[in-house]
């Protein structure tokens, strides 16, 4: 249970850092979407890290890896908005 809580906390911080590192017109806006972006990135980084053997089964991703995961999720988000799959309500 504490592993999931750690992933959520790290994911939140990673989402904020990823938004700061990758500003652009297609970024998801708002506190909730930033938090979800970071959490999904942290889970992605944890899953990939455990799959390749970098993390043990109960261990979560660190700040740097979670931030990289959040940047990957943000990139995917931007491509989906550019393709018109996700509507851009910021325009």
C-alpha cells in the first residue's frame, strides 16, 4: 500500500516538473490533469523499470524516472491532440 502512495506522490511532483519542462499549446491544463499525467507517468516508469529488472516488485520509480515517464505521457497526449483524437478545449 505504501508503494502505491509513493508512486502517487512522486507522480504528482513529476507531472508538475514535466509540465514545466515541456510547455506548449496542447498541454493538459489544470491541477487534476497535471496530477493524472504525473501519476500515469510514474506508473509507466515503475512498470517498465520492473519489467526490465531495474526495480524490485515492491519498489516504485524515483523522481527522475517518473519525470521521464510523465514526459513520455505528455508527448503522447500532445500527439493525440494534434491528431484530433482528443479535443483541445484550450483554443
